[in-house]
C-alpha cells in the first residue's frame, strides 16, 4: 500500500490519528503522577517519554496542545515536579482508563483503583503498583509552535525499581518487570528479549 500526503490528509480524523500514531512503532507506556497545590492528585498515561541524556539524567515528554484543560501539564507547571511510573501487565487496563476525561477534582487514582504512594518526601504521587518509577523535577519547558504541543524536559531525582531487575552493569531488564509497550493509541504489548549485543566497533 502507498499512502500519499494527500491520501493521509483525506482520512477522517480518528483514522488518521490511529495511522500516524502507529508509525513510530513500539513506545513506552508510562503513568505521569502529579498533584496540585490544593492536594488534588492526577494520573495520566503518556507514550512520549524519551531518554534525553545520562549526565545529567534527563527525560523528555510531549504533552498535547493546551487548548483544553490539561491537568497533568497544569500541575507540573504549578509545582515543578512529577513522577514517571512504568506500566506493567497487571495494571495496563487501569492505566489506559486514565486517558478518559475527568474533572480536576476527580482523581484518576481513585477511579482506576491504582494506589497513591509518597516516597522520600517527594510531593508528587507515585503509583504503588508500578515496578519501575522515578521522581522528576521540571528543568525546561518549550512550547512548540509547529503544532501547539508542549515539550517538557525533566531531571531524574530518585529511581525505585525491583531488586531483581538491575544487572551489575546497570542495565534494567524491563522484561523481568513485565513492562508493556504501546502502539498507536490503544494497543498494548508484552515483550520478548532477543539478545543483548556487544558494543559495536
């Protein structure tokens, strides 16, 4: 099949969204935990978290245009902190449900049955059921004029991970954590490791 720019633009909006969102392949599924200054908690699934650098340890993510209330984005801008919680096979359905629209005073934690967890005095909530999670401090924010999305760059503060998942060389075995991947907007996948290859020379 050959899809031209014209034929892609001719697709109805929902079909085009599924199609374009699938092009980038398997992505990480993460729950972003935030809390506003009034104590209202929020949880949102995001598939745009990417590694940005190891020294300092940075991650970036893209938030959708702020044309309607975006509680996660608003909370991060207000408090400057958030948590990133990887989704595993036991919670992926609950994680997906966080993409539903809830009012600001309604907590996705409560609606999905996921548990808030506060660690090391960090003010943003973690997901207790997540087996790999980390606290993040907002380091930089850029509004992308090309499509109105928001680029958030965060510095990793603390990492919490199951003991059996970290190798001596620092490699984290995501498969041991039953981490799931996502494609498009709604397709979740388990993984099977093929191999770890030696450093290429």
